[in-house]
């Protein structure tokens, strides 16, 4: 079983990911309310494209969900891990 760790504020290309698991090439972005404007949504789309071109997968969660539904957020992240790498 490979140990899976997430790094905070990890640089990837020209951007910095909120959380990144290098072993899975998985990014978890935690979005606040500022990610609702057209300009921010366009910026997020550019980031997502850049990450994908570098071979990374990205999942996004809302700040509110982290505070109010943490178990659901953790379950969603857990489902991103291939079954053969999980330590059930």
C-alpha cells in the first residue's frame, strides 16, 4: 500500500493548488464565495485546463461544505482514490 499524502498550497505549473496528492495527481480545491463571478469562473476554467494538460485531476468543494458537511467532503475525496490503493 502506497502512502497517500496531500500537500497544502502546492505549486503546479503557473498555479498553486489548495491541496495536492502527488501519488494520485489529484488536486482538491476549496472554493469560497469569490468563485462565483464570471471573471473567477473563467480563471478557474483556465486553471483546470492547465492542470489537466499536466496530467492532474481536480475536484472542487465549497468552503461551506467543508465546515457544514465535512464527512461528505471526505467521502467524495475517498471515492477519488482507486480501490486497490485504499486501506479500508
